[in-house]
C-alpha cells in the first residue's frame, strides 16, 4: 500500500502578512508545497491530502490542486473552529485555529493507510521524503510504531529572527523519548545556538541536536488516540481564546504511557521556509540555486 502525504495548509500567515502557502517562490511561480508534492511523488507516495480553511477553498483549488490532479490523487479537508467533538461548543470570539493536532484530526475519514504529516510552508528536501516513504511502507500493519524525520538544529535557523523548535530527546536505540518546545532560538555572533528559558535566562543547544520540523509518520490508529487527547485538552483548556492542541502533545503522551514507539530518522538536509516577510527573498534565492544545481526542473508541473 502506498503511503499518503498530509499537508497542513490551513495557517493564517499573520506574521508573513498573507497566505504564504499560496505564494509563488519558485522560478515558475511554484509554492513551497509544489516542491513537497514533487518530492513525494518521486518517493512513491500514492495520495496527497491538504487541510485548509473554507475561506480560501476556491483560490486553493485553482492555484494548487489543479496542478496535481493528473499526477496523483488529491483530497481536501477543512479545519474550522466549530469542528469540535460532540458535547463541545465553539468558543465565541475565538479566531485562532485549534492547532496542528486538531488539523490532523480533520483527515480521519479520508486516510486509511500509513501517512506523513508536514507543514505547507517548510521546504524539507528530497531526502526527507525518500526516508519517509521507505519507513511508512515498512509501517503498514504495525499499528503502534510511528516515525519522524529529525533535523539538525543548525540547519533550521532563520536569519531574520528567533524561532521555536521541538528539541527531541532520543534513546540509544533511536526512539523518541520526548519533545521539549524551545523558544526564541538563535545563533549568536560567536556561533553558539541559544534559546530563551521561561525565566528569561538563556540555554544553549548543540549544533547537531535533533529537532522536530513537524515531519511525522503515523498509522491510522493515531486518529483514535488524538481524538481522546483532544477531548482531554478541551476539558482542561485554561486559555479558550488562544490555547492550541499540538501533535507533540499527543506523541509525548503516547510515549510516556508506553502505547507507541517512535523511530527518529535523521537527515542532513538543510531546511528553509517562510515565517516572516523578510524570509521571502532568501527562499526565492534558495529555489533558484536548487534549480541551477539540477535538483529540480525550472518548471515542476
């Protein structure tokens, strides 16, 4: 069975100043998602599922989905604030999405095979999809064995501001033991990589530390676990206007109670993407470089 690629494309792009998932950054107007889909097809994925919002559905179908329809099966699902479990009402006045954990739940009725989860606005490189495709095919029939691709922290930093990353703890056997969110990570003039601790002090992270860039591999059983933890999250949510339910919340809980194992697969690939408007120019230059080096054709689709 071929695995599915699930792309998180419902973000609002508030820091970027627009819908970055639809911004043409490649030489022929390609979005970052186009490169992910191209790499996934070459790596043997059999279906693409996007999660978006209804308010830009038509533009998304016209600009994105139409390019792939004769290349690979595509489905679109929707993340909306009122898509909550039975017994929970929408929060009046809330505009912020419920988070990545909630977004993945929107696909539970259309994904029945091992699947990868990625962000729409991150470039991961061909190696990431090759690794994922191989691992997901091996996971077929192994319900509680998951995986992720870890990136070296030094390969994931912005020049235009601090970032947040999930710092991965990994066992000697290569299994994830937990993800700790680090904030305002940046490189100092002396080359050190530091982050801001809750008390305002600075901690240091080694150059080769493994971090999560939201590249996960799951089996369909993930959905039932995630639904349970989302209900728990809603019951205990102390910030109904801004609180978010994240994928690592589910993963950490499942690892802690021994329900699943999660293999961490490392890649030396350099990540890049767009969070701030100032990141656009660098991203355009990176895609131009990759085309010049022959990694991609000048026009993908």
